């Protein structure tokens, strides 16, 4: 049972464009939603995270939008750069145990 | 310093071998994790240690045996593995097990079982 669904699976964007990745979750007990970025040969690294009492959070070129009623959240990468080419995972966790449930991942390729 | 180190980087083993993966962090974190990641898939949680005690075992087969000798070290002992166990094994650590505690991942050990 996939509790966090992520789309698209892959994305190609031109340099300077906007990359948009969407996630939907089922379990209403989830209350913390981080995004991780993973480069080939590396472990995932936290990019940005949001809690459901906030509808939007921005850090530099990265913005999370959160829609609690729709149980959806998305990552926007503004002014995408070739160095942003990586796999992005959304995730969700509940109150106890810090157990992350990951989405399936999106491979982003930014063309120069 | 937010570094989690893992050794070895690569490991090839036969199905009858016994080997161990090692993970180390010096951030004073009290929670440590093992994940398994297959190609083009998300990480899957295997084990969680909190204050050096095993707190979560995600029904992992007994051929994987975790060990937390101290708060900085985490080992994963491997025995009688199957070819389908070939994957990237990631270690992570966090300050504690609160849901907002960022998990810091190591680079992983690429395991191949022949």
C-alpha cells in the first residue's frame, strides 16, 4: 500500500524554468512533510519541510505548497539550474518514531 | 559537522559469506537508522535505534542483524544473503526520534550479493 504518491516520475525542464513535483497522501495522521534531494552516489539530503498548519513555505528557490483538505503538497523549484538535476523524494511522518514514508521519487533533469 | 560516514563504499559477497556494514556519526545524535534502497526506488526503513536500543524493526529477515555498540556507531551484520538483497544500504541519524528531527543520511554502501 503506497501511502504517499508522487508525480511525475521524471521531469525535464530548461534552465531558468520551474520544476513542479506533486505528492498526495492518505493517512491523516501524517503531520510533517519533508522533501529530500538525492544526487547519484549520495544519500538523500533534507531540502525543505513543512507542517500542515502552514500553507506555504519558501526557502530560496524552493517552495512547498500544502493543501490539507486535499491531502496534497507540492515542491516548486524556481529558476531551475543544471545543478538541481537530481532525484527528489517527498516524505511524510507521524507524531512518534520519526518514521519517514517516502513517495516514489521524481528524477529531475535541468537542461542548460 | 553534519556528516554520517559509512564503510565500505562497495561490498561484493557470496551467499554464504558473513560481512558487516559500519556507520558512524559524531553529531551527538541519539537516533540512528538503517534503510535499504533499490535502484530508482525510495529508501525503505529497516531498523531504528533510539538511545542505543532497537525501537523499530520493519519485519526485516533475520539474515540482517543490526547492532548499536555506542551512541556514535551503528553496524549491520549480514549473513546468508540472497541476490535480491543487492541494494544501496543507507545509514541515517537524527537528534532524537521526534518527527521534526532531520534525518542526516550517509552516502551508503553499495552491496552486491552473488
